[in-house]
């Protein structure tokens, strides 16, 4: 009786899971327009006046989850790379692909946080 190697099925993220981020952005944009504190007349007049707490860049949520968000992501990515051992035959390819993925995601994170929401 020959023993066959069991192969685990590769799983891909659900399409619905990939829609979470765009949906959150759309809901946030919609809320910013329909918010009772939204005043279209005040737009562009005084940048120092914030209509509510969450509009300021210094609020607690922004500081620890957005500005330090990439720190948490980097730590998790680094820990994953340090604890995951690829097969010896594809070790170099694995780390090159990981570095490319990290560079692409870092660039997109930078564009979203700096271009869309402005510098800190």
C-alpha cells in the first residue's frame, strides 16, 4: 500500500472580505456629508476649526490606530516572516515575494494616508 501525501487545499480570501475596506471608506465619506455637524458654508474658511472631535488629526483614534497603524502592520509582517519557514527550495523566492508585497502595500498605505487625508 503506497502512502500518498495529503495536500491541504489552498484557501483564498473571500470576495466579500476584500470589499470590507472600500465599504468602510464609502460609509465614512457618506457620513461626512450627511453628518449634522457638516456645514458646506464653512468649508475652506478656517482649517483650524474642527466640526467635531473625530475631524481633528490629533484625536486618540487617529493617533493610535491610523498613524501608528503601519507600525502594527510592520511588526505583524516581520513576526510572520521570522516565524514562517518556507521550503528550502523556494526560500529566496519566498522572501523576495514578501519584500515586493510589503513595498507595494507600503506605497498604497502612504498614498492613502498622505494623498487622501493629508500629512500629519
